């Protein structure tokens, strides 16, 4: 006899209600609630560095910068997720009055971990590309110099660039801004090991 396991599906409203009371963050994928793993020290330092650099560089400009706890809604695919860094072009558009969920990312940054790397590079990138305003995607390795950058052309094609040296500079074309890998990674222990 075959045992069938029924997977409980949730509405977006049920997910949001549960998320409000939860002790940890979860993503929502078309009815399923998926718990998120915690980030490492390197993950946290890189996310903070990138958000701080962007926040300072884009001050007095038309962009808004968000970090880690800002949820993103992908309506076409019924997905809620928490990117590491989001930049919106102009004011953020929210799904509700409580300003906890953005719908209009221009740039998304994800710091990669072993458990999410394949998902961030594959399926999640596919999900993000369904958002019309989304034009740049930056993936950052946390234990070595490596940044992968995707930017959308006016024709809708995605151009890939990879950076692997401390002196490399990531050119964020839609923000008209450049970030050196040196500053992204400057506060990490593996750099100190290389200097010894």
C-alpha cells in the first residue's frame, strides 16, 4: 500500500499572518512555506558592507536601499522572499500600508551560502526576472573574492560579468555606480589569512 503525504498549502494572507508571529523568517513559494537558514558572520558582514556602501553612495538620489529584513513580493509567481539587499528606482512600492513588502526592485544582491547557492543562481534568478523593474542582479561569494553580476539590456537580454580580484570593480550600470571588491570584502577574516 502506498502512503500519500498531503502537503498543506497556505494562502499569501495566511503566510503573512504566520510570518508576523514567527521567531524566524520563511519564504513563501506558491502555497508552500520554506524556513530560511541563518547567515554566517561573513554573510552578515558582506551584506552590511554592500548595503552601507550603497546607502551612502545613493544618498540624495532617487533610490531607496533595503537590507535583509525587507520582504519582496513576486506577484506573477506568488512568491515572497527576503533578498539580502534591494535597491528600488525611486520610492519603494509596497503591497500594504505597513511597509514590510516591496514590489519594485531595480537591483537585488544575494550573498551566497552553500545551502542556497544553486537556488540563488538558478530558480530564484528566474523568479526575479519576472519582475518588470528588475534590471541588475549581484551574487557575492562569502569565502573568496568572487562577484557575479547580471545586467539586463534594453532588448531584455541578460549580460554576465564575473569579478575575482581584490582590485576588480563592479560597475552597476543602472545606478551609475561602481563598487570595488576590496570594500565588499575588507572586513573578512580570510583576507587577514592571505596577508600572513
